[in-house]
C-alpha cells in the first residue's frame, strides 16, 4: 500500500471514530481496539486507543499501518467533548 493511500485510510478511520458519541466512545474504548480493514493489497490494520479519559473530554488516538511494516504507522489523535464537540 502506498503512503498516500494509507493516509486516506487514517483520515477515514478518524472520521468514523470522531462521529461517535462521547459516552459510546468511553464505553467502547475501555480497552484498546485493533482490527483489520480491506483485503489483499488494500488491507490495513487499525489500533484505536483512549489516551485521556477526563470528565469533560476524551482524547482518542488512532494508528494505521499496512501490516507489512513498509511504513511507520500513521497516527492521529483528537478530542471529543462531553457536550458533543470534537476537535481535530
């Protein structure tokens, strides 16, 4: 997988997780999650982790890699606030 394609995968995963509700994220990320998306050459691995768990916000970290270690994992983190806002 090319680096720019992996970047698009990361962007997609961030948007999916950023759209989730604060309380759902808090429950779903009690433990780190890892999963695989795609098949064949477009397959990639995802790790989602709760970096900070505060009463007013959560900091979520997401990493993706191609599973072949051809590139370092690409990572992004963002905040989701209890009132529903999400920061990049």
